């Protein structure tokens, strides 16, 4: 059986488009929580993650799927499926995971499907920076989704896709002003925007604290 939390939000760029679109999303995100996260925090995390990607031009839907690993029901016609797992921490001894890594995605130049967020590490940095847990969780997830959707394990010099985040970045998250770069936003809109928006070597990427 599915314990399915459903949230749907589309960013519309047309002149009068402040309403929710009913069209099939370009991206479906399946969230698997293996941490027994508080239900209210989980809902807020999903909503904030969706808002970050939607305001960057992505037409998407985020579903919370059954903890046992059963996939959510897919919408016919969606172009991309990605999965985000919330786990307690990185496996001990995993060589590519630094002690300060908050999340991880497996990507190639064509993109990727799977990413992981490490809850204990996110909780620690959220407490240290005095930022709500759901906010930091959402930005870590959005960072990893950026790698999956943009198809690059590389990091940018500034903004959401930086490799290392400092106190100023966490403050920007709390104030909803931590974004993809203009170039990344244009690329995301071009690939995964809705119909009103669109015209016309494997590596491991991680988001870290300072």
C-alpha cells in the first residue's frame, strides 16, 4: 500500500499565468523517506523543494512514496523521473563521501536519476546556522536535482550549485534568495519548462558544508 503525499505546483510564465497548470509535468520526483521524518517537516520539505525548482522554470510534481521502496504511480507523458532518498547518514566506509557531505547524486553528462540526502548532517548544519530543517533539506535536494537535470557533476562558483556553502548562503536560503544561476535557469526552463515556457563520463556530485 502507498502512503502518498501529493503536491503539485507549476510555474507559469505567460502574461496572466498565476494559476496552477493541469498539464502533465515535465519532471516527476519520487521522495523516499527512510528516516521517519516528522510528517509536517516532510510536507514542508517537499513543498519547499518543489517551489525552488518551479521558480527556476521546471514543470514538476513531487510525490512522497511508500517507505518500503514501492514506486509512486507515474503520470503518462512525463519526460523525466528522478528519485530522492532521505537516509540517516552516509554508509560507513564509503570512500567518496566526505564527513561534511550533505547530499550525493550519481550523474553523467546525460544527467541522472538517483540522489540521496543525509539527514543527520543536514540537521547538524540547520541547527548550527539556526535555519529551519525543511529549508536546508530542500536546498540540498534541489542542489542534487540540479546535477541530475542539468547533466553535470561540476559545481558553479556561486549560487545554489556551489560545492561548499557558508553562513551567507544559509542566510540566503532562509530568505528565499538562493538560486540557480541565470544560465542554469535558462537551461532548466528550456529542457523542463511547461509548454508556455519552452520554445523551440559518470561522476559523483556532492553538496557540502564549509
